[in-house]
C-alpha cells in the first residue's frame, strides 16, 4: 500500500513586545495563508504593484472579486488583474471580541470590514487605526495592501476624512 504523504508549508509573522521589566518577549505568531490558483494570482498582482488589484474581464471590462474562471456577465474565460483605486465605503463589518488564533489576542477587539469598492466588487479587509466605535456603515475608506511573505498580501481598511 502506498503511503500518502502531504506537506504543508506555513508562514507566520512574529510579534515582539517589551515587558514591564524591559525584557523582550515573543508573542504568538499570526498564521499567514499560502494561496493557490486564482487566489494566488490575485495576491501576486497586489504584491507586484503594491496596490489592490481586481480581476477584470478582457471582453466586457467587468471587475470581479473574488477571482473566478469565467466572467459572470459575458461568460468569457479571458481575464487580467488590474490595479484599482482601493476607494470605497463600509458595506458591512464584524467586530471580533474573541479569536482562536493566539496571534490576534493583543489586537482584540478588531474589526473586519466588507468594503464596496468604487469599481463595483466588494472586498474584505481589517480596519486599521480605528476602534470599533469609530466606524459606521457607509463611511468612506481606502483599502491598501501589506506584504506578508512572498505570496500573501494582507488587506488593510483605513478611514478617510470626508
């Protein structure tokens, strides 16, 4: 019988903190996914440009997210990833008061936002530099990317002044 061996490569970022005595301690690592397929193409495009990129149909020009093989409008299989403005507004959000990932304990509570981009699609990211009470549905935001390893772009959501 052949043995089925699989290996999974996981990357993580390490957080360090200074204790009250001045010693440095290493906190839990945040899990960083290894995307594949169309998701990998999305992340690679974001990392290459430093901007949010969306899949765009070559035939009709429709932007779409999450990436998929065929255009939902014209059914074309031809696509490219193009940089977009990253501007949009808060469509929905969830305030997380609990996490099972020890790497996020120090960030609790944190807000995950669904952003309706100006280009049409919705995209999910983490609200940065704003507390849960500082944001409302409809607030104007800017989505930016932050490299997390060689193949993953973390999406940050920042409030913008009206």
